[in-house]
């Protein structure tokens, strides 16, 4: 009798998942525990292992199909076996322990590492697949550097650059000898594009951002903070504490300043939900983390009880878990305020979008060396742009400005962060 490959439940709130790609074709032999497909939920992307040994006799959900939790996406059986009507109608929901076993795909020690990085049908991330298709890159020739040999967007970009370099390195004599192309009247070309169904993490982000802008009264205000002294402290602390495994960043100090400012201005540490404003005593700080396929916001709970060093350690831990796809649903719930940064991308001011039901989100731009008048003299100072988006239903411009001014004060007088 055939064995079903089930869409697993990766979190308490997960109701459906998306088939990202199949690593096996119909009719291929499979071993129990071998990775056969990749699926994604709202927040993470996971490998699916074969629950039995035999052949992949049926694929019931193709790439980009959205399937309810507990429903089959494929079947494993004997080579000439047919999937019965009875098998297609029944589903075998998995418990949490079975889910964990289904999504973890450890690399077997006896297999040479080279096999993970070059296979007949390379595994591609969605971003890599889209770019390769748009640029006409032959994916079969690519060697993946991602987890389990997956071809990443960076691998495709590298192949594009190598292809361009190869085209431009042709001998000049050959180019000169080539006859000039005949003059042709320019023709109007049909516009072409690549379409894909919005699903998985991208679908959730799109819905939440749209609903955020539609259902809240968002306003963004900006300030500039002189962080020259703060950057000097950060550099000295980094050098002095490096041997102790402590790596303080400017983001760590900004997070600490934000927590202290929220304690002084608790109205900003609020949520608006079901026509009720709830103000919280403790600060549960959301930290936006950019991933290849989107954005997640893991939470530092009770950040008001942590020191700057403890906040720094928490930020590194949750950011690493996010990039490795190891965040649990509970790691992304309950935030009362969020910090997001685009400074690393060269952005100054921007308009962060609220993470409902929170009343505020702080955007961090690029700290840039700027000539500034200090008395009668011009000095080189480092100026940090701050962008605060708040829900006007919860508070008005004056208290929001006072909160942002408090954050600025902590950053410009960094000794206040330690008293």
C-alpha cells in the first residue's frame, strides 16, 4: 500500500503550506529519510523527508501549490503501484514529534560532501530561480553554496558576472573583423515578464503590510542624533571586550536607549486592538531581521529587565535563529514595540510600516560623517537619522515627538545608558 507524503504543521497557527520545489520526479526511487521536497509556511522554509522507501509514484501538489496542513502532496509505493481512491481521500495528520522528524533533513555522514553541492537537478531558492530565469542562466551547470548544496541568488549573480566577463574578453581582432550588423529599423518589442503566484512568507507579508496601512492611522516623524561619542564608546567597548566574547554594536545601544525611552513614555509601549488601547509595563522588543525571502520580527521578551550586554546577546541569538530558519512561532509573538534598520543598505530616512497591533516602530538609518558647527568651529560629527512611525489613534504628535527626543537624548549622552 502506498505511503502519503503529508504537508506538516510547522506551528500552532499554520493552516496551509506552499510546495517550493520537488527534489524528486515522479517514478524516481526514494529512500526513507531522504529529502524529496521543500515546503514553506508563513515564516520558514523546510525540507520534507520521505516517510517510507520505494518509488515516488504520484505528485498530487505541484510547485507553488498551496496545500492544507495534513493533506498529502505526494505518494511513495512500489514501482508499478497505482494510488487508490481510498489513499487519496484519507489524510494522516502528524503530531509535533512527527513534524519535527519530517522537516529535519540531516546530511548523512557517509555521503561525500561533494554530492551536496552538485546534483543532476540543482536545488534553487525561489529568489535564485527567478533571477536565473530572467537572465537566461543554465541552472544545471551551477554549483550551490547554500545549505545542502542549494543554489542561492548569490550563486546565480556570480554566474551572470562570469558570463559577462567571458563575453567581453574576446580578442579585439575578432571583434574588428566581424562585419557590421545590417541596419534595421527598430521594431517595437512586446513586453515580457515573469509571473509567479504570491505564496508562503511573501503572501503573509503582503497581507499584513496592506492591512497595516489600511487599518491604522500612521504618521512618521524624523530626527537626527549626534552619535559621535556613542560610536567612540562602542569602538572602545568592542576592543576591550572582544576577548570575553562580547560584541557590542550600535544597534545594541539603540535598542537599550529605546527600552529606556519606552519606560519613560509608556504610552508608546501600547497596542490598539478591538477598539481598545492596552499599555504595557514590560517592554517586549521586536527586532526586524531581513531574510532572502522576506522579513521576520523575533521578539526579546522583558527587554526592560536586561542590561545592554544581555540585549546584545539576545539580538545575536534571535537573528542567527531567524537566518537559519529555526525560529518557533512563539519567538515572534507578543512584541509591544519594534526596531528596524536599513542603515547597512545606505538608507538615511525612511517610512517604517507599523507591525500591528503595536503603536510604534523605530527606523534606523545610516550614521554618516557630517561637518557640524560646534560653537564657532566646524567639526566632523557622526549623525544618525531616526524615523518613528506611530499610530495616531493611540497618541498624538507631541507625545510621540517627546518619545523620539528621549531616544535621541540617550544616544547623544550615552553615559545615561549605564545609570
